[in-house]
C-alpha cells in the first residue's frame, strides 16, 4: 500500500498524507518536477490532470485542470515558495476559474512536501495547511482525502515505468 496514513488536524487546519515508494528519493522527486509525470498521478484516476504551465522554480507557478468523467473541468494553480531538490517542496495551492485566475472564495492551502530515505524506500510526507476551517471543510466535503489517496496510489506504476490507468 502506497499511502501509509492520512490524518486530519482540525485544530491546526491541516491534513497530512504519508506514502512510501520502492524507489530512491531522487527518482520520486522527478514525479513532482516533471509535469508529464506529475499529470499522470495528480488527481484521482477518474479526474486526470493536465498541466498547462509548470515553472518549477522558487517563485514560479503552475496551472492545471482536471477532467472529470463527464468532461467537466476543475482548474487549479500552484505558486512554488521553496524548492530544495530532492527533499523539500513548498507551494501555495488553490482553485482557479475558467481563465486560470484564483478563486478566493475557495480558500488557499499551503503544502509542504518532504522526501526522506527510509529502509531502502522513500517516504513522502505532504502537509497541507488551510487558511480557514471553512476552506478545510470544503475540500474534505469535495472528497479531497480519498482523491489524494487515489492520486498517490498511481505513483508506483510511474516509478515502475508502466502506464497508469
């Protein structure tokens, strides 16, 4: 099982995912830095992602959309705030409108992703902290926890070099 745990912390306005992979830290880092690999796992299998831009540098940004089973699109954006290859990535994360502009009503989260070597494997820890309890509750109601578990579950196939899906 790729995802070891997921834990909500209502007091800290955060949700933490821990996953482990049978690959070196440097290889797992590539699934974040390469937008073609990233779009093979970001989003649950029924909502595949397409990255329209991915300026993977501190101060850079990314924009993407996920396409649902009915063809509807849900857009998002990231702003990279810290990148320390191959162990740490931080970014602000939010929803976007049809033009790719941030939707403030949906709130913003800040994600801190860390990779560490553990017993010949790589442990990925992602802590997403939300700017309000309302924003946290909205994404949980939208199925974010299960969707992220499904998304992370697709990484093993990418690391093994096979096609996801």
